[in-house]
C-alpha cells in the first residue's frame, strides 16, 4: 500500500506561529517583563507566562502577575534564579512578606500573605508539571493563620451608606451609577469595570448585567430600578465602549475608582474615608440584606459564594453585641424568676 504523502503547496507558509501570541495580555506582559532580566533563552519567561495564561479570569491573572513579580524580584535580589529556589528562600520570603508595609503603612493582612504564598505555590506546581523544577519550595512554608470568621473590611451604618450614596448622586452621574451598582447588586468592582455599555440586557422582565466572576463563572445580575435609573442617566445615548469611562474615553481603572470612592467618603464625612474600598459596598449589600430578613441562601446565591460561612463572614451585623444570645437567655431567666417569686406564699 502506498503511503499518503501531502502534496507540496505553494500556499503553505513557512512562517512559524508563536503560540504566545494567543496568550492574554497579562501573560504576554509578564513574559516580556521577565525577558528583560533573563533573556530569550531562559525558560522562566515562557513558563511564568504560560502559568498566568492558564488562569480563567482576568482578575486572577492580574493578581498572579502582581504576586509573582514580588517573589521574582525578591529571588533575583538574593542572586537566586526562581527556578532554583529552595525551601530556605521561600521561608525567608514569607517572613519578608509579613513585615513589609503596604500602602497604608501596615504589614499585609494574613489573608493577603496567604494568597501571595498560594500563588507562588501554584506557579511551582505548574513548573513541576513541565519538569522545570523538582519540587515546590513553598509546599512546606508555614502559612499565617487566617480566621475564617473574620473580615478586615470596615462596615458602615445605614446612615453612613445613605450619606455616601447622596454624595455620589450630587457629585456626578458616573459616581452615582457606580456606587448604586456596587451597593444594590453586590458586584465586585472588577466585574463592573470589565463590562461594556452594550451589555446591559433584558431577561424575563429584568434589566441585567452579565458579570464574570472568580474562576470565569458567568451570571446575569438583575439591575434594580434605582440603580438602572442612575446607570441610564449616566450613559445617556451612549451604547458602545466601556460601561464606565474616564473623561478621555478610556476604561475606568480600579486604582482610579478606589481613589475616587475615598474622595466621596471624605466629602460625605465618613469616619472610614481613608480605608474605604469598593468591596465595602459588597459587604453592605450582604449585611443590609440579612438585616432586612432576606434568607442567607438567597444572599449567598446573589454573591455567588460556594460556602455560606463566607457570606456570614461578610455580615457586619453578625458580631454586634446587641444580638448576643446572653440577652435572650437572661430575659428568659428573668421571666422564670419573676414567675417563681409570684408563686411564693405571702407572709
């Protein structure tokens, strides 16, 4: 039998396609950044870029790039190639993380440290699959204890939330639309900022926005009338481009939103104006819904938490002393004691 041999064709190109051209922007940017230090022949840029490219969501890719750059810079400053790092260097880096001040002048929270160490471990798991390293140097690093019931995000009272919303309404249509969507949908800020104006949809009587959540999960979020009115007033006749834009027409960035929210908080006279962040409004969405009697399962579904304990951790009313069971128990005991006193015979 004669073997089938492809016919030569003049249309076949001899140009080699570079698979890295199909990577997300974050992966290509990291590979280019590393190439500046290690050169084209070193495997690190391609391995790190391929690792970032595998992550499903843009939020995760950006977080991994940020944390990996920190680790790589630490290893390079120690004159050790990241692919040759061992446990002692990983241990030292963990201690370095624990004492390095962040933008607020304080060391990072335990959750932030744990996330950075987990991201480094994820990179080495990927590198080990490619046989670029023998083992993950972060596998045996001691992680900081993270209280599953604690959240460092500061909550607001109903009056403070109202003042922030009113301040945003008086400031500008864009400010009002953003704050209303953050508070009334419980969305993460990156989920909103990644949307385009033409993605405002309709589903069985509801106006919706298609949110892309952690892990690449997609869900339509209903936009309540108050938030819809604010959004339509901001958009006007605009039906394309980013949902939230700057004065120059580019997409509004997360750092700019953080800064703007703190400006609004200062104008509103909030005591947490220096530390407020977009996630604070997600906490308020959870806290205020639970306080209004919305079932935990419904709130959990709305914010796409896989574990109800995560939703409860966001509940700022959970730890209020007003709700402490000691008061309920004491009230019942008081009723019994009063009843028993009434049963005593008179003398």
